[in-house]
C-alpha cells in the first residue's frame, strides 16, 4: 500500500464535505463489493454492502441530518489499512440540534487503491486499538 490509499480517503472526505451524493464519482474509489459498517449498521443489523448499500447509507444519514461534515485531524497508513481520526460536526434534520463528536474510520483497500471495507467508529480510541495503536 502507498500514500495513494491515504489520498483516496482524503478525496472521499472532500467529496462528502462538498455535499455531493452522486455514486458515479465515488465508484472510482470503491470496490463493487464494498462493505461499510457504521453506527447505523446496528439499526439494520448488518453492514451496508455494494454500491446500493453505500447509496442507502448516504440516504440514511441525509434523512437524519441536515448537515454532516467530517474534519480530518490525521489520516495515515497502518499496515495494510488506513486510519482516519477527526471530528464530525452535524445538525439534526428535524430538531436542528447541533452535534459534534470525535470519530475514526478504518479503511481496507484492494491493490488498486479501491476501498473494500470501511468501518466507522464513534470512539476514536477503539479504532486506534483495533489497528494496534494505543489511544
């Protein structure tokens, strides 16, 4: 793995923060068999899978939040994975209530720098431990 995978994650975060929700540009970075685990996965009982799953995840977030911005504090390669830590700033769609919390994401890639798995942790310390780093 190289810096290309870290840059792919940064590009996806920038794409998300710009408010774009079209799958076509995202598919340049995602393997067709992508799996995404997030706190919302516990609601549906399984990871979001494939391009259809990514589209559903985006709809689920957009239903609940009028705003969802990811601030990246650090993005780095750890072994065969990329870990991103930062802060999410959000605003509830119905309540308008502001929300800010630390989060982390662990990403797995193909040899062609396409994401095969994304695991979102609401607890950055837990993510750091998952990749063998002390929080």
